[in-house]
C-alpha cells in the first residue's frame, strides 16, 4: 500500500499561510494553522503554488528587507 504525503497531493486542497516576516507556506487545508501564521489564500494545490509564485517575490525575511532599505 502506498501513502501520499499530504504536502505533495496534487489533488488536495491547500491554504497559503504567511507569517510576520512575509514568508509563505503551502499547508494542507485539513491541518491546523501553526501559531504565528495566518491564511491568505486557499484552493487546489496548483492554484496555491501560483499564488505563492506571484506574491512571494523576495525570499528574504521582511525584517532583513526593511533593514536594507
């Protein structure tokens, strides 16, 4: 029997989480949101990956970006 990692399930429903450092995370919809993160988008995995690609354009933490400004 093969088991699928819920983070890799192409047919699964996901949420996009963001923390105070503007870091993004793809999270299975059924899983509890970890402390310090909040939901900004939800949908099919491909839609959520597209959202992250469009909105998380600078991988540096917000505090580092702000410090360089």
